[in-house]
């Protein structure tokens, strides 16, 4: 997410006067998404939302129930929520904070106070998001790290189980990486890793596909919805891209000597395996077979 993007604010408010006031205060600096009911607010939720301004009392229920749902969700648990209300009842205020409100602002709104709170909480959320994202990225190759892989694989496994769908896994190992480092130096070895990572990112670029570096020279790609045939096809396409880079771009040789890869593939439809770890183990066995066969852009499925 770009820190310079115009902030997106979800306003959940049913009173026309309140809506008009919020539009007048925030409309010039933010993109406003306005909902006049809880049902509509749930439909308008998205990952682009930076903050929620939530009326405590709405026609179709309590805003605090909606707040509970946000705090219990994986996607929106950390989105700032400012409760807005004409009630200055101590019990209402305490209950809002107890259930996870970031702040509580009284109607009618004070322009300076509301602007300051919204700006501060959006800035804090974006910085927190950037730190969280950095913790999931491998600094050398700029693809995901093992932590990201574990998170996304668990997510995709559970989604495949719920939707009765399949999931494919591609394990990739750079052949003779130690020999490359010994003969050409670690800078050239790093360049090979970066080239492999970039090629994998471009090869596995469809929505939901994830690439991560899970070891020194070992990478993985998750392919949601893929059976074994499509997983192997995707792996072969990657192998051909790596071969083309080595054959057709000799100018890279100084920074990145030609290299080959070994690939292991597996795919399954949960819960035909007892747990997600078995899919990883299956792909790992296939990778071992590819390495044992000499590597050199070798792709092995689990048969």
C-alpha cells in the first residue's frame, strides 16, 4: 500500500445532518464511503479502508456489534474505529472502548478535533502496516519469507478445504548454489537468487499466487485452485523462463552466471491429506527426486 494514497474512510451513519457534517470536514482530504446501515457497511468493507467512523446507534442494530465483528475478523481487526455518538453517557463510552474502539467522538463534531484524530490514526495504521509487511519480506530478493509462506499457505489450505477446491505447491531449488558462490563470489550468487525470485514473481503473478524464499536457495510458489497437471505446467513454464534467461541474455553473465533449477510439484484437494504439512512433504519428496536426477531444470511431480 502506498503511504501517499488518498485515505479511505468508511462512514457508518444514518443521520443526514451527521453525514453532511462529516463530508464537510473530511471530504476534501479523504475518499469517503458512506453507509447508512450495518448491512450496507458489511458489503462496503474492503482492504482499502484506512479508518471507520461508526455511529453507535443505527436503524438495523448496534454499531458496537459491528465493532465486535471487525475486531474478531482477520482482515479488519486492526483497522482504527472511531465511535461517533450524541451520547456522552459514561457507560456507552466505556463499553465502546471495552469492545475495541480506537476513540470516541461526540456529536456535533468539532472540526479541528475530528480532523486531528482521523489524521493521526490513519498515519499510525499505515506505518504499522508497513512494518508488518516488512516483517514478511525477504530483504535480498523482495519476495515473501518463510513467515509469509506459513501464513498464506495456512490461509489457502483452509480456503481450499471450505470451497472443496485444490491447491498446488511448487518447490524450487537453485542447482549447485554453493559451487556458484565458490567460483563466482557471493555477490554473483546473490544476483542469481534475485534473478530466480524475480522470474518466479513474474511466472506466478495471478491473483492469490504467492512466491516466497524459505531457505538459502530454496523458494516456493503457492497456486490456489491448481491440480497437479496445471501445477506441473506452471513449473515447466518457470523452468523455460530460467533457461531463456541463461541462453538469450549473455550480458547478465558477469552479474549473474547461468544457472539451472530443480523443481518439485504436488497438488491436492483438502482434506484428502490429513493436514497441510503433508502437501509440503510431498512437494519436498518430488524436489529431492529432481535433485537426485541431476537437476539441470528438472521438474518432478508427485506421481
